[in-house]
C-alpha cells in the first residue's frame, strides 16, 4: 500500500510542476525531453541489477518498453492537440476517464473479482472523475471527437500495457532499469521531434527549459517505479489499484489546485470529490 500512496504523491507532484510550467512559460516539449533523459539516467543508476545499455534489447521486456516509450511521446502530442481543439476540461476528463480501460482488462484478462460493491464503486469513481475534472471554460470549443477518443484509448493502453509487461516479463529486480529504458526510448523519439522542429525554426534550447526538465524528471521516474512496485503486490487486484490510484490523484490534484493555485471550485467539483472518496472506499472494501 505504501508504494501506491507514493505513486499518488509523485503523480500529484507532476500536476503541480506542470502548473508552474504555465506560470513561467516553459517550453513543455523541451522540458519533457530533458525529463526523459533524467528519468532514463535514474533508472540505470538506481537499478538493482546492472544491465549494459547496449544489451537491453536482449531483455524480454524490451519490446514492451519500446512500445510504451513511443506511446509516451504520442500521447503527449495528443494531449496538446486535444487541449487546443477541444479545451483543457475535455482533455482532463478524457485522460482520467481512461482508467476504465485497464480496469476492464484486469477483470477479463486476469479473471479479477467482480462484485456488486466493486462495480458500484468503479461506476461512482468514474462519475467522480468527470465531475471533479469538468471546468467552466470561458471559450467554448467545438473540436472534433478524434483527439479526445485517441487520448482516452492511448492513456488507457499505456496503463494496460504497463500492467501486462510487468506481470509477464519484468522481474522485481528489473523495475528500475525497465522504467529507465522506456523513458530513454521516449527521449529518443523526443530528440527526433525536437530536431525536426529546430530545423524548421532555429531557437536556443534555454537554461530555463533544462532546469524545468530536471525538476520534472525525478517525480516522473518515481511515479512510474512506485506504480509498478504497487502492481507487484499480489494482494491488490489491478482493477482495484488503478481505480484507487487514478481517482486519488484526481482528488489530491483538485485540492492542490484549490488550496495553492486558487482555482475555481464549482458545486460539480465538490460533489465529484465526495463521490470519489465514496468510490475509493467501496472499491477497497470490495
């Protein structure tokens, strides 16, 4: 349970850092690239079992890391496009509601338990995610449904694939180096994109973006590592874990936004937080 709590804590930390990115006008793509390099380096420096970098392609989990690394970058761009075309509120809801994908896979792929209270808790949790995430935006956007759908599927696929690779291919001692590897692969894709962008528009990288990336990299690395360690716990089903993890992040992030960033807290948001707590209690009891 301690790993789940740490994952929630560090994931919420990412929310806070991204808030400050907006305040200080950080180039998010550049910071994300540096963040992946930092997380990659930590993965190999803190690994329990040392594996030569040039030999990681021989590991059974490497294909999974390759796909996840590519998805990390792809979903980053889908999130950006969703925010531009459909608004921040839709982006937040689509990303967080994607928890239903790993929940369903956990039930059908791993034959996890299905009880009345568990299903009720999950349904309440999903309603809570929506109510907690919805914001009153000044400008109404009428974008295509393509990007929200892609974000929903992509985010859910990342969680589902992470669980699948962890269960079938990643040994307990390899969690750190596996996490570092998928971040390293994401960094390679990010480097290619940055190179193409630089060719089109030459501009300085900026010390501010480097520092922002370093600050982001540490909690990003630990959010993945602690989530994977939590998934190793045989006493917690993945459908329960993903529900508690995602919904708890929504609650804490919403409260942080209210207390530290003076965000508007509507009646819907208040109801969402109350329902989120109820959903977590029901799923945990079940």
